[in-house]
């Protein structure tokens, strides 16, 4: 356990930050799941619109430091590929 006042404060800050990051990660996963569900139904319009809303949400998590840039790019690329294959 933290002993000094500054270490106690840092422990509390880390706990709060972890909660915020968890919420943001969960929100990103929800957007990804909506795209995957639209792909599963076979609805091209719904899938492409879900992807358009998911892309900025995923990249926002990159700027917040929650996911790495390459990870986000990979997720977007794979989703886009699946949507494109659905429309073909």
C-alpha cells in the first residue's frame, strides 16, 4: 500500500484513470461489435454506416493512448475488408 501522501494520490489517480480507460475501451468494442453484427446480417448499408461511425471512435482511443496506432489501423482495415467483401 502507498505510504507517502504523493504515492497515495498517484494510486487514486491511477485507479480513476483505469476506470476511464476501461469505459473508453468498452465503448470502442461496442462500436466494433455493431459493425460485426451488421456484417453478420448481410446488410451492406448498415455495415458501411456502422464502420463509418466506428472508425473515428477507434482512432480517438489511439489519441487517448488506450490502443496502439497499428492495432487500431489493423482493426479498421480488417473490418473494412469484411464490409467490402460483403458488398461484392
